[in-house]
C-alpha cells in the first residue's frame, strides 16, 4: 500500500508516540557524541528522529 502521508501526519497530535519522541530526542542528545564515533565516513547519512516528527 502506498500513501502520500508522512509519519508525522499519520500520528495524531495527542498520541503517546509523540511524547515518547520528545523523551528519545533528549536521551539521544546526551549520547550523540558517542554515537557519532560509530558512523562510517562514507555512505548515506543517518536520519535524525526529530526530522521524522
């Protein structure tokens, strides 16, 4: 099935997944420097969670 809706458009404003997204963003900010060391120098860039919501 194909759709033009983004993930953000599919999840209602008051849905708990949005609140979880905020918590995950805060946690990832704290470990961002460590995660950055794991990324390859070549290839496709990663997609940040906040870009999805």
